[in-house]
C-alpha cells in the first residue's frame, strides 16, 4: 500500500509524514491496500496552471484529482502494479480555507484528501443532487473513520507580555504597561494572556498579576516556579491556570522543560494545593514521553511542550527530528488524557507546522510578537 507524497510547495516538508499517514489510513478504510496513491503538495501558482490546462478555469482551487482510469476495475487489467492516480493539493489555498473556517491545517488536508480520493474512485458531486448526497455521506463516514475528532478547531494563541514589562523595568517607570498591552492583545483576537512571575521580579511585578486577574477577559496563565512565596501568591490571586516552569536566576529566559521525574514529590504537592483552590496546572516539559507519563502520574491537567530545540534547529534535518519529537509527545499526552499546549522560541517563520499538530490546543508566543510590534504596532 505505498503512498507517495511529493512536496512541491515551499513549506510542506514537515507535513509530508502526517499526510502520508492519513492517506494510508484512507486506503485501508476503503479496502484499497493493494493500490498505490500519489499526493502532491503544491502552491496556488501550479494548481492554477493545472486548472487552466485541464479544466479551462483560470483560478487556483484547493484540490484536483487525476485518476489513472475512469473505472477502477480496469486498473487490474494487464498491469503489474495497481495505481489509483494523483491527488494535487494547494497548501496555499488549504491554509487560507483552514484559517477562514477556524480549522487546523491537518484537518483541512484530511478533508481534501478524502474528497480527492472519492473523485478518483468515481464519485462526482457535480453530476446530480443524488450523487452529491452519496459523496457527502461517504466523506462523512471516512472522516469519522479517520477519528479526526481530536481537534478540528484552529489552535488558540496566547500572548506572553513579559517583554512589555522588561522594557518598563529598564527605566523603572510606569510605562509601557503590560496590563494595557494585554488588553490590546485581547481586542486583536488573542485567546489568552501569559505572564511569568519570577522570584527576582525582573519583569512582571505582583501588581501586574493582580490587575491582570481583574481585567483579562479570556484566560490568564501564570507561569511560575514552585517556590513557596510564589505558590502562596498564586493561591491568593487565583489565575485561570498556572504553568509550572524551571527557574534559574542566571538565565535570560526559560532554558528547558521541567524534570518532572526527579521532582515528582515537590511538584505533586504544588499541584494538589492548586487543585484545592480550583486552579488547573500545566507542566512545562521537554518533548519526552517519560515526562508526559510522570506529569500524568502527579495529577497535571495540561502539559506545555517546550519547542525551543525545534525553534533553534540550525538545519532542516535537525528541525524535522525535533518536530517529530514534539508531534509524538503531543500525541501521547493527548492519548492518556492530558491537554496539550506548546511554546518557546516560536515565531512567524516556524509556527505553522506546530500549529498544524492536531493534538495541541494552544501556543504561547511572546518575544516574536512583541519584537515585531516595535516596528508595526501591537494591534
């Protein structure tokens, strides 16, 4: 059952394995495991050219199907292989439609592959109303079989406003105010606000957290170490959730995930205290399945997967390997019942593939957005 995925787009390399897995599952569900299928990921320019050449349409579309034969039964005759044909998908259009419909890119690609495969198998929704209904029912069945109910909605974005406070603290005055920045971010569409209250109070201050608790309309996520002083403060203020992170005084920013395995006792006690106050707890961990299991054992509600190594990768192979670690860790965490967020080092160039992972609910991004806002404004 070979599925071949050809990436002719500029940004599809990290999606090819996932696309191949979904296509292979589709062939299995259609009882076509003896057949070959080719998936081509391309851009709007190429698919527009294909539309003009084969359909006399001068516009890009999301998917095109090219069956080897109009009758699948003829594929066996005189051939040493069984080739279904090609499904060509424009990643440009797929991403636009996913954004417009508030869907993940992976879910959208699954819809398009299902639609394209059914066309190869002879379904044609343009032939008649009854044929359109028949094709729609089969699409629904296959999507249900794919078990894509993990997450169809687009990944949420939470903004970390620590860097606004860093600028303020550089002068020791009242501006810029991270509380005002948080309000601007929410008005612009952010679905959460993140702040890190450090023991040394290098940027975010107690006053900021108290005011944010009163003013944030989405969700306030307080990042913190497990120091007793900070724990007591969190129990008093009661943010919407806390994320426990490792903390070193000499670091410029959080350098890696918690070693939950070696700190299970201490972290478990902190989680228990937060739960008694009805505060959900997330643990910031490296992409490691053993850390996921330890997080589950001590009662965490969420894990936030550290994406720093992925963001800092210096070549494509390294980035691909780090991406696969994040993807498999997120899948394991979701499978055992943990909710999954991710963040650290994500920017306008590397966020797309992480946002496409169907088991990740929310991304936490700060530095990249605040840095760009210096030049073009926060809105």
